[in-house]
């Protein structure tokens, strides 16, 4: 699994996979609130750091996932 860079905050959330775009390595999740970011419930796209995670992120599946902030959005680092 991909590990975040030193000093990066790792956020945790639970969400349902709504779409998977293997061409761009983006997974859209309808996720629960993220307390560490003060985010409400929402649906958004996340980059996937490790392409191996795409095999686990199946449309319709509910997952617990970890993510970090990147230069252009947020990146799932672990499922």
C-alpha cells in the first residue's frame, strides 16, 4: 500500500464507492462526515495513490479508507 509522505496528516472516513475511473485513477465516494477536516457528508472524487487499490474499490462497496491532501486534491492511501 502507498504510504503518505512524512508530516502529512492522514484522514479516515467511511464511504460507498459510486464510480471508479481506471483511466484517471479516480474513485468517487459518497462519504460520511470527516471530523479531522470538519467536512459534512458529501460525494467527491479521490485520486488513488496505488493502482492496486482499484481492485478493492468496487462500485457499490462500502469501505473504510485513509487519505491525505495532495497538491491537486485528495489521495486515497489505504483501504
